[in-house]
């Protein structure tokens, strides 16, 4: 799907610099940024879920340790 991306001058310069530095097209840099952001969000969600499970499963232990 085609999409137009409107950037201000500062972000355009950043994108140009990243593309040149990485020897990629601007489209590739944007796609990678989206993928990295999605992976980070997924990792954060999984980490929160694991933490919540531990808190629930070990509530008694955590209560005892807090005293």
C-alpha cells in the first residue's frame, strides 16, 4: 500500500542522514523504524504480562518478604 509521509525539515534531514549513514533508502529506514518500534512494544507487553503472572503466583511470598 502506498503512503505519503509528511515530515518537517528537521525530520527530513534526520531521515536523509540515517539513510545515507546506513546506505539504505529512506523507505527502508522508515520500515525498519516501524518494525523496531513494534518489536519493542511487543517485548514490553510480554514483560508486563510475565511480571503480573509472577506477582499473582507469588503473592504470599512477596508479602512475606516485604515484612
